[in-house]
C-alpha cells in the first residue's frame, strides 16, 4: 500500500472537522477565539468533500446510482439541517444538496451538448446552489478539481485562487457589518485542503467495505438531529 492517507481516511478527518464546526455554530460565539479556531478547522470539510466527489465521479461504476443516492440523502438531510441551524424548517439545504448540484455540473460539463448550453445549465446549477450550504463555492471546487484532474499544479493553483476570492468576499461582508476584518480569519482554513491533498493523499480509495461508503450518509443527518436536541430541546 502506498504511504499517505486514503480517500476514506481523509473523509473521516473532515467528518470530525465538520462536527467541530457544527458544535461551534451552536454553542461557541463566532467572534470568540475559540469560535474562530473551531470554524477554521471546520473549513476543511466543504472543499474536501467537493474534491473527493470529483474524484469519486471518475471512479464510480454507476454515476446514475451515485446521483440518486446524493438526491435521496439531500432530501433526508434537509429537515435535520434546518432544525440544527434554525430550530425549524426553512428553504435551506445541507451540503449534500450542494454536492448533488456539483455532481450534476460535472455531468453537464462532460456531456456532448453544445458549449453554450453547457454554460447556461452550469450557471443555473450554480445559482440553485444559493439555497445550499457551501453555496456556489462547492460547485466551483468540484468542477475545477474535475477539469484539471490530470494537472495537479493547475488544479491546486486554481483552488487557492478560488479560496482567496472566498476569503476576500467574507472579509468584505464582515467589515460591512462593522466588525474587525480579522473575524474572517477562520476562512483561511480552506487553504489547508491543498497541502493535505498534495502531500498526504495517496490517490487511493482505501477499503471497499460498505461501512466506509455509508457512514457519512448516516452520520451526517444523525449528528445534526442530536445537536438539535441538545441545543433546542434541553432535558
């Protein structure tokens, strides 16, 4: 076996990072040092899942089943995400919804339709992601990871440029609310994804045990329900 981390191992790392991030949203003030540190760790998750999705698309045996699976769990996760984030149902969707759109955008990119239609459809998909967690950026992360899959230098140069856009946009938004710019420091966590893949990822999926395939799909909605119960339904 090659040295380094498999896709499964990276996935578990970012699942833990996601849990830390969600705990922070519910129980730790965003502008506190602890809050910024926890969200910094949490910024690993969204981009990493987008990159792994792009890699998974290239290796899946049945992209239609992959698409349906994401759609089903996006629907299952919707009420759990809303309850955790808002305490009630809302027209907001989880990152699985955004990853589903990212997969659709890759499928459009690889289709045989004409370029203009591809651009229009991908534009619509990016717009639709506005109702999801990691809106817009997870679509772009996944698409760029797919397009430059065989050119690692370009792949991660583009990734870092996208991250910088995200960081500056977040900083501008925070300043517009009259808050210090360093409150956007947690966004710098997205930059850790590039070295993690470049220097730690060995390019292998890891064990094909079904547990690894289904763990995230089960853990994702379940942990949000547990956090909702703790935050909004204290015993």
